[in-house]
């Protein structure tokens, strides 16, 4: 049903001429109903239809004319005259470039941050201010906006090409990406000139620039500047926000050290960023970083700016926590991989030199350093010696086999106390690192960690950097874990040496062990001197042993040694002494045998070994040996006899092998 208002509006729009036409139509309708003649009814119906059509045409023409812009009914004109206060509305989706902006509604607070969409605010302004001049809505405006929206690309809303979406992202790269997005949002919201995040490094007393978003080209080229009286340092040292709305140009350089030259900064706001770790820290009550914004206009920021920045710093604190958690997990994962690699490589080459080399390589993968040394005890020299030294810089450092002063040095104290030593600034330490009188530059940081098991300290691994405060507690902890695994391997070697002290026969070859063989050499020398009999010592080794081991592996080479041992035992007399001197050398004591006779025995052994076929994993092959012969003279000591035999076997190997040489 029609409402009363709609009926009244309809009649208000009718003119006198329209009323006559409408009255004729209504009269014809009533007459047609009352008369009973068909012809008259037909005439009345035509009159009704005609009057209705004429009325509709009149109303339609009035509506078109009424939509044309009307003359201004007020002297108020937009835009206002120069000097009048005004505020630009955002989200102006339906304003074409050549349109005049729609003014705010009367009574609006021009200082408020009104984010109402333009379509809503514009309609309200027109309704509340009818006397205001404005342009009519263009029918093509919506079409233009539609085309503008369609011009947006996915890159406007999503960083599809960013590295963080390509596989597993390193935690630091992810943190930098997200922090940059946060600072970009801060800059856009506050219309700032520059926005930056600084770390507060209290150990080095420095502010470290992490990320910035700026319109200036004069940011400092380095990322660091020392704590001072500037505004950034003040926030970091006090933990309180700073707000400056008017800055004296003469003090700009002192207040803003992150610029190379003054850039006419007029306003500044800085807030602290806090982060608490689970463990108790010395500086938990102080911020770990600072977020700053600056502007080139006075009074650009206010207390509401600090409140807004406070919300962003909470987000940054959450990002820091996420980053540190992921970074700790990554370090633990890297440490576990290093320990696993270390253990696997030690299994393949179980010797002190190999263990030290592996420790140095794995340390290099986890920690950044300039110098590395591994100190172990040398039984022959009865001193602590630097068995491994690596120098990555071009500056002088200690050399391998350098003895250290024990316990007057830093490394000596580490070994003596079985506790790690960490020095962040070597300039503040008067104790030498290795020995008195060392001519090493006292600059940087130094960490010494003991290589110790539950029962014994075997030495120390030491790393040094030319930069102060370069090593963190995480670095020391990772070095500890590597040193523990190395200590376990060295302890097994040490226990094996103790066991070998009491073992007479080598398990693999069935020959005498080295210790018992040397004891038998000394006994037979005394016997020969007492009885006046002859004695000869033979050393034999496999030719090109490294190639054989590379071809068949360590286990295959050990099986070759076993086959060789059987051939040697079958070539000597039952009362001759045969022993395994080291990994690839056998020793034979021929009693009551002069050196010329020993040469014949050596040739017999060489031919037997060369003609012995070894079957290994379906492969048949033979090896050759080199033999050195040395006859004992009356009163000769054991060390002299062993030295002469070693010299002659080395000459035999250097001559090409498969030969016998006599001293």
C-alpha cells in the first residue's frame, strides 16, 4: 500500500496543467463505469489511457530537469579561502583526479584521525551542509574506480618473490624481513622522515643499527656507534622513552649520530624494546633495542606517538622471541650434526692427530675465529705442546709444537683448573696466553676450553678473535660440547695404551705387541753380549701402503696385514722373535745370525710374501715388501740398533720397494 508521505509527495509535484489532464482522466474513468453503452465505455477508456500517458510524460520531464545542478543558495564556496583550516579525507575511492575534494562535515574535529571511508563521509557532509557547493556524482566515476582496483597486482598485497617463502628460511633472514615490514608500517602511519631499529650492545658499549626505513641518503655507512649523549643512547641506557618536538639545528649532529650530516630534523621520538630470556640475565631490566622515528617538521609527534610506538615495540619483542627460539634450535641442530660428523670421522681414523684435525674443522663450522690452537701433553717432551695451530689472519701467531708455560699462562691455568677461561678484552689482561715473552698483539677476545673427561684433562682447545667481545656464551657452550666428545675419544686411546702395556700378543696378527717386542730386543742384545753370539734386526713394511688402504679401506688393509703376518711367521724359525712395531711395520730378531746371513733370510721372506696370493672380497692380488737389515755390534744399545734399522728400511722404501737393504 502507498504511504501517506508518498501520496503527498506525488501531488506536490503536479502543476495546474497536470491537474486538468489528470482530472479529465479520472472523470472519464468514472463515466465509463456508470454508462452501459459499449461505444461510450470505449471512448472513456481511451481518454483514461491518454490522460495517464500525458501525466507520466510530464512527470518524467520534470525529474530530468530537477537533476541538473542548481544555482548556489549560499555565499559559502568550496574550497575555502587560503588560510582556512581543512583536513584531507582518506580512502577517497570515488573522487576523480580533476574533482574538487568534498569538505568535512561541520563540527568535525580537524585534529582527529578520521579513517571513515570517503563514500560514507562524503554523503554525510552533503546531507549536513546543503548550502555547500559541490560537484554532482559522475556516472563514469564508478567505472573508473573499478578499473583502478583491477590494476592492483598480487605483489601489492603479498611478497611472492621474497626469499622467506622459498624453502626453509634462516631465522635471521626471516626476522629482518618481518622487522622491515613493521618499520615500514610505522613510517607510513606516522608520516615520519626516518624509522630505525637499533640493538643495544652493552658489552661493547655500542648501538648497532639493524634495519631502517628512511627518505634520507645520509645514514651512517657503518652499523655501529658508541654510547654517548645522543637521544638513541639515552633511551637505551635509561630504558625510558624520549620525545622532542623542537630541535636546535646547532645540536642536531650530537643528538642524531646515525646521520653523516645534519638533515634538518625537527622532531624525534624514541622508545625502548624489551626482551627477557628464561635464564637470569645481568641486564634484564634494561632494553635490548630502541625504535626511533624522526621528522622534518616541528611538533610532528606527541604523547599519542609514544603510545602507538609502544604497541609496535610489543610486536617487535614477540619477533625477537620467535627469532631467538628458532636460532637456539638451529644452533642445537648444527651442534648435533657437528658432533655426529666428528664421531663418524673418528671411527674411520682413530688417532690423536686425526682427532685434533677433526676438532679444528668442526669448530670452524660453528664459530667465527681468527686463531685456533689445540694443546695436548707430549709424553716424549714431557710438556704441554700446541699440537694444532691455525692462523686465518695475516698477523704473527704461535707455531705448531710450541711448548706452553704451565701453569703461568691462560691455557695452562685452564688445563690446571679444568675450567674454561673467557677474556672479552685482551688489553685488560696481563697474563700471557701461551708463554712468557710471547710477541703477540694483545687485541681482541680469547676463549680457552679444557678437553677433559670425568677422569682426566687431556689439554685445551683455544680460539681467539681480533675483535673485542666476539664470543658469546653460546659459542663457549658449543666449544665445550665438541671438546667433551674429543676427550671421550682421547680417553679411549689412553685406555688402549694402558691395556697395551700389559698385552704381550697383538690381537690381529698374533705377533708380539710393540712393548713386548722392544723388551725382547733388549733381552736378546744382552744375551748376545754375554754369549758372544751374533744378532740381526730386520724391519719390513708394505710397499705403497697408502694406495692399498685407499683401495680396500681400513678394514681391508688390516686383513692384508693379517695375511702378511702369516707369511712372515711361516718364513722364520720358531725361536726367532717377530713383533708388530706399528701400523705398517714388522720387526724380526734373528738370533745367532750375522748380517750377511740375515740378508739371505730377508730375501727368502721377500720372495715368500711376493708370491703369496691374498683373497679379499672376491679379489685376488699380492703385495710386495721392503726390508732393512741391521746387524748388532758388541755393546750396542737398543736405541742405536732400532735407529739404524729404521734408517735402512727408509732407504729401501725410497728406492722403489720390493728390495732388501743392509745397514
